[in-house]
C-alpha cells in the first residue's frame, strides 16, 4: 500500500479530509515529485502558480524546497489575504486554461514531421488507436479556450479550417495501444514533465499501484504538445481529487463558479451544496447490465451488483489509425459511459478505500518499457 502525501487547505480548521491527496510513487520511500503536486494545487486554486507548500498551516512558515515530497502532511498557501479561505475550482469545465504557463509545460518550437506509427508508450506496432488528449466530450471547452488555434499543428495553421483547429487536430491526438487507450479514458494515468539528468522529460504518471510497476515514469515517445498535456492533466485531476474535500465537509467551502455571463466568480457554498457538486462529479466505471431513463432524463445504469448509478457520458473513443478503426471506435463510444455514483460522506471519513485519489482498475500488461534513468519505479 503506497504512503500518502496529504495537502491541506489552510483556510479551514478541520484536518479530517485534505484538500487533495496523492500516493507517493516516485521513489521506493513513497515520495512524490514536488512539481507534480505544485501544478495540481495551482490548477485547483485557479491557476495560482505562485502558490507554495509548507509543512505547517502558518503561511509565514518556511516554504518547502526540494524535488521530492516525503509522505506526510503539507499545506498549500497563496499570496494575499490570509484571513479568508481561497476558492477552489470544482470541475474541469469551470477551469480556464492559464494565460501564463510554467516553463516545464511549454513545448519546444518544433512540429511533428510525420505521423506516429507506434504506441507512444510501449513502442509496439499492433492494436493501435489515436486517442484524444483533451477528450472529444470537451469540444466546447477546447474551442472556447482556443487550444486548437494556439497549439494546433503546422498543417492546421496553413489550411485554417474549423476541423483542423478543432478537437481532432493532430496536436490533440496521441497514439496508444488499445488497452492503454482504455485506461487513458479511465483517468488511470496522465503525462507530466519531470526533470531528469537529461533535462525535463514528459513521462507517464500513474494513479494505480498495479499499473505503476510497469509504466510509472516511462518516457513519452515522439512529439506531443506539452500545453495540451497540461489541459489533460487538469481533466484527469478534476474532479476526482477533490471529491473527498467537497463531500465530507460539514462547513462551507469557497468555490469558483461561473455566472450567467460565463464569468468566474467565487461563492461560498454550504456543506449540502458541496455534496451536490461532488455527487455530480464522481468518475466511476461500471459494468452496465441495462439502462433506462429517470424522470430527469438522465440515464440510470443497473450494474451486475444490482447497484444503481447515474451515467454522464464523457469517455472518449478516439480515432482509429484506419477508416475501419474509426468505425469500430465510433461503436465503442456508444457503449462507453463515465458513470457517476452517489457519494456517502460518512464513508469518506471512516477510513474506507472508496474514492481515494489513486483508486483505479487496470488489466496488467506484459510490456515493460525502459524507465527514465534518473526517475524511480515504485
């Protein structure tokens, strides 16, 4: 069982549930790469990359410095008024792509010269899919934030068509083996920059222990826009990491939301309102047996365990490498659902495993790619 890095919000007295919690997979001692945690906290606090971590609730205490966070408790602080709790971003669609991007998340000025023909993780040639980085279910967010225009491929800027600037832009696609594509859709891993002896490299960061042993810190092959991977990191992070913080509270929370004009505003939400937000955001995979609609028009899935969960579509079938593959995966998209289960706040405070950051399911693979030499495998 991995040891946890717990990061708390200094604006609240309770220490029952952290703001966010991560398993430590970056060393055998259970450490976590500091920049990974820093980026996650910055995204949650509305792109506050000038925030910092410390080992106490006091914002005047010494700031953490180092490459690895040891297992234990930390607090995420922001500059400014320390007397009021800062607001957090509750879900991906509320989040706005940052105007100023950290250096490690900026791509080098180069373009992909030819399409990738192997899996960009395992380097295998068979059973390949083109998977979206920002999922096709987030097309509206992708277009609104201008990622296709700002970080589209060279061909897109030459042709200047809506399709080339859209969600199917080459720079929003990654080639993965089909089983990795499935776990990619399940939010079981993401890609982040980590510094090695050879410089900053994009590597695979896993959320689940069985997958860690084969793939954690494996370098990403080929060219992928780091800026688009930052958006994917936010999509993977939100809302799964914040569910305990929102669902288990018995006090108000400051939340970023959007008004009728689409503008970001911070509002104080009651414990009941936070629970509603959490219930609407739980990513949970199910094995559907039959579907029907409730009075709200939402699909209700009855699983083989006779448990009922609400279903909200967001999984991404990607694009096949051949036209036949595209047809196959269009059919898969009809069967994939990002199902939602109702959160019981009592379970979150009784030490049960449910909804802990890092919970996931994965069928192990025999493929064992080579790790970055200066990063550890758990």
